[in-house]
């Protein structure tokens, strides 16, 4: 499954949904301004992935990963190296080679956590990276891909609920918690986290997805929690594909009101 990372400058009170669609270039639909030669499917099949970011403050400088921590298995070396290298290339383009060489921010591959007893279409593992700044602040960056499935925002909201005993967050922290305590000295995590949902839908144009599932995407953006503080829009970005790509991307970001 191809994941196309997008960069967001966010704080701990934001959530994000990123939707990617891929459309056959020979399809035609004058109403949508896209091409189509077949009817849209009644049920939208998507390839979801979730990225969970947790802030932390290191109690001492982090220099390297030795053997995998308890409960982790090593990440595939080639895949982890390629992933880190993609971000290094991005930082070089945006910030310059001198910034990268100074190693102010370093992304460390930590390992993979396998989940047992999850539903068949739920993520069955988490790939964990530590993004550490030389000042001692950092982020746990956790990737959780899922298999292709029907669009179901309600199910994904349940997975992302940090209070759910069988949700992704508590399932993850049963293994990540001891390492977090070792590196930060904190007995538990702060309770702040930034979930990103990425949905790849290869069979529908993006505009059609938004028209059909817009309310569901908004519920997913807010995690549909009635006890959450009121939110206000802080950004809505629609990006056309890069040259040679036939995808478009929609990113919605929200922020807690003070």
C-alpha cells in the first residue's frame, strides 16, 4: 500500500484527515470535471492508514537504538531507511543541507509493535519512530496501516478514541508506555495526541468523495466526541497532483477554540 506523507505544522489540539483519490484518466463526467466510463461504486472501498503523534520531553539525550525494546520487533531495515531518507530529502529542500547536517531534528526508527486479537480489518501492527529535537522535545510518530475496507467513519472514530479500552491508543500504549517512562521519566503520557487519518480511494474522484461522504469526514475530523471542546476551522487545503500523478489530495485541519 502506497502512503504519501504530507507535512502539517500543528499543535496538540488539532486533528487532521487527509484523503487521496486516484482516477482513471480515461473516465469522463462533465458535472465533476473528471473523466469516467463506468458507474461509481455503491460502496466506497478505501485503504486507510492512521498516523498518531504524541509529544514528549526526553529526560536525557537520545543517541541510538540498540536491541529492540521489550514488546518491539525490528523494523525492516530497507523500508525504515528509505522512510527516514525521504524525510531527510524533504528537510534538505525546505531548510537546507546545513540544517540537516546540524542534526537539530533526528528521526529514529524504534521498532514494530504487533497487535493481537484485533478485528480482521483493523491495523495489526504499529511502526514506531522517535522524532527528537536537540532541545530535548520530541514526538512519537506511529504509523498504523489497515487493509482495504468499506468507508466507515464511525468504526475509525471508535478505533481512534483515546478512552476506548480496545482502541488503538490504549492498545499501543500498553507496549509503548514502559519505553516512554524510560526516556522521559513520566509515569504516563500527557494525554495530548494528534491523530492523522489517511484514506486512499482509487475508484472515485476526490470531489465525488467529498460530496458523498463530507459529513462523515467532518465527524472523523472531530472524532465525533460530544465532550470535546468546540472546534473552529484552521485550514482547508486542496492540492492537485504533482506532474505525472493522477491523484488529488484534500487535507482538513481543525483546532480547539480557547
